[in-house]
């Protein structure tokens, strides 16, 4: 036989060319042997990347099909779990009714501040002052608001990305929107100082800096825009809550439909 690379004559059955060191079996794996036309056709027409062979790849039916990873993260293929689906439906109905009441209440009424959820938000507000206080008085004053916003935001990200519970994440998103509504009356009160503060004080009688948003807006020169900023916070929170309710509603509907 003749080496296909250097042309040196070798004995039949020789594994390696003694002249150039070519390993014949590796060479024939990617090159047609002399007279082997079928191998030449296979090498000339390699399989197309991604081509499906019948019976080789599992069906994707029921696993999200061709949906992208974001769609599967936010709206995963539902499981047929009737008890859990109905429990979520009840919770969703409560959040819708409660959320619409928050949204339609005026900022001046402080309906959000007088609700049960305000007592839930308050510890995170005060913890924010403690945590962010190390960065100075201004960031420390802003830290109360940051604390009560970061808590539901963190809960939403953990539920969505770690535990893969999009419905729980939608509830946390609803809570985030509610917190924007919760801080709106506090911002609105920056000049008036009529809302009761922690410890029984009022903004108009407390030392300067005790009322977070009086201090923040005065220091930034925005004190005359307290009502507009409060309305903006209320509007943003309302939009977030509506998105959360839409998201949660779609998830509940899909899970109920899967159990039929």
C-alpha cells in the first residue's frame, strides 16, 4: 500500500507510516479510502447541524415548546394541582379587591397608611434607617424608604429566580407597588407636617430632620413639589400593582385550566 500523505510504500496492514508518521485509521476516518465511493459521498455531504433524526430527540410537547427562557420563567408550563390552584385563586381575588381599594384611594386620605400593611412595612422602613445610616444623614433619611422598597423587591427576585415560584413573585411585586403607595402620603405631608410620626411626634413640631421627606425635599430644593412627587409615587405604585395583578391572574387562569 502507499501512504496517502507522503506516497511512501508500506506493507499492507501497516498502522503508521514509517516515513511521515501518519496514522492510517485516523486518516481514513475523515478521507475516503481508494475505491470506497459510499464513504466519499458521506464525507462530501456531512449532516446539517441541528438536523433531527427520527426517534432520536425527545418530543418537546408539554415542556414549553419553542418558548424562550424569559417566557418560561415568567409563565412556566402549569402543573395540574387543583387544591393549590384554587388556593391561589382565592388569594389573587383578595389582592385584586384590596389592591383596587388602595389604588382608588386618594393620597390625601392616607388610606394606605392606616391599613394593616402599613404596620408590616414599618419595621423594614425603620431597619432601612439603621442600615443606611452609616452613609450619612441624607442617605440615612432616604434609607427608610429604600428599606421598605428593597424588602419586597428582594422577595420577588428570590421567589422568581431561586425558588421558581412566579405566582409568589407576582404577590411580592404587588407588595412592592403597595409600598410606593404607602410612602406617597408621607411625601405629601412634607410641608404640612400633620401626619403622626413614630414616637407620637408630628412633622410640624418635631426637630428638623425627624420627618424624612421634609428633610429630603428641603435639602434637594424640591419641597414645593411634595404633592406632585407624592402623586407620582402613587401613580407608579398603582401601575406596578396592576402589572402584578395581571401577571398573577394569567398564572392562576393557566393553572386552573391545566387542572380541567
